[in-house]
């Protein structure tokens, strides 16, 4: 994104997958938000301190996946383990809440509250959004996703090993705030006071504001976006927001130079319960060198859905099952 905005003459085509548009004043605020929501409900370990990884068990995440699939899987014409029409899915984790004590079949009220916070996105005390909402994608509850690795980790002690803690807290302290502050903690990030401390980093590195792309568009550059709908770090809703603003700026000419492909179930850039293998470079080369804009890109399943193919569709279209034909084959799906 930085090349299309600041060095528009360098490349004829760019693929931006899960772009880090607001890595500090955005995604890191969300990392603190999600960590604090989960830490607040984490059960204590032997030393009485919260064990972050146990805020949600793998079975709890499986319940979330099951609930989202029951509510939204068939909205794209086929119950196939992929929620391919995210705009239609309004699932609320409240549907999974236990009426009595927590059992293997339901989530506690505290767990539901934490998930609602995560889906709803970081806010300050006045209720103003500091980042973006997240799609209700079933992929986040699948063990092949890296949602646990980012938000919960696997440590069985109070020394959490989630990426939000071990990766982003160091960046928060030493890089994202100016001046650096080694006393900052992702567990105690203040959503009213601390975001402004990230302004200097954000002014240099954020790329979410420029939707004119004047130089890149003028020279005929092509821009192919992709984002996994179960990305645990950068929200696909941030990507959609950017593309919507791009579309308002450029109107009907937008898809002539920029297209977005959302990938149901996919984790951060790859992996998860998804058809996550696809030739984006080939599609971009055809677009740049032959003038053939990608109408649909065929993607293949890997570990979770071996042998399955699906079309990736240019936003706002999504892959809808035609109602007949082999449901494992992309040819039986339409972009609508
Ligand atoms: Ca489906």
C-alpha cells in the first residue's frame, strides 16, 4: 500500500494481502482490547493469577464455530463449512450462552461478553471506535486457524505466550509510542489516554487514509487486495472499509484498477478452514500484461478441505452455490 501511495512509479501491479494499514494506532489497540477482554475472564492458575490461554478452551472455540455455521453457513446456498456471504451473517455469541451453569454445550455469560467485545471492536470510554468490528466467520473457531496463537496462546501459567502479548507488547513499548515507554503494558493499555501516544508512528506508517491513489491510478497501476475473513490480527472489516472509501472516491471506475477478494475461513494471509491456495500473482500478471481483470480466481483447499475448489469473487460479490452439481467444484458456484 505504501508503494501505491508514495512510490507509485515503482510497480505496474501490486497485491496487498491483509494489509497492515494501521499496525500501531489500530491493530495494536485492538490487540490490547482483545487481550484485556480475555484476561478479565481467564481462570486463575495455581498461583492465583489469570491464565490467558484458558479464557476459551478449544472446545469453546469449536462451539463458536458450530454456532456461526448453524446461523450463517447456508446463507450462501450451501452448508459446506464456509460462510461465504459475510454481509448476511449477523450472528451474536449470545445465542451460545448457558441458561444455567457452564457446560460443554454452551458458553458462560463472561465468555459471551468477551467475544461480543472482540467482535464489536476496540472503543474508548465515550464509545467511539478505535479500530474495526470483525466478521462472524466460522474459521476463527477451527483449530487450523491461528486465532488461538494470536489472542490466547497455549501457556498454562500467568506468563502468557499469545502473539498479542509477546510480539505486540514489545513493539508497543519500544516502537509504537513516542517516546518509547518500557512501563507500558498491553494488559493496562488505557483506551482514552494511550492512543494519542501513537500519533507519531501512525503519521509515518499508516496507509489507511489515501484513497485517491492519484499517481498510481494515473499511470495505469493495478491493485489486487485479498483478506482472510478469519484473520485474527487485521480485521477484514478494515479492508472492506478501505475498499468502500476507494469506491466512493472513484465510482464505477474503481474495479478497473482495484479489486478486493475476501477469502472465507482464511486466517492471517494463509491457512485455516479455507480454500487458501490461489494464484494471485498469475491473476495480477494477466491483469497488468493482458488487460484481463480478474472476474473470479479459483482457489483450492489444502489441509482442511483437500480436493475442494471455490471461486474467490471480487467484492462486493461472493461465491454462491448454483444449487446443483458437485459441491466440491468451483464451476458450480457463481459470483453474485
Ligand atoms: Ca456455506
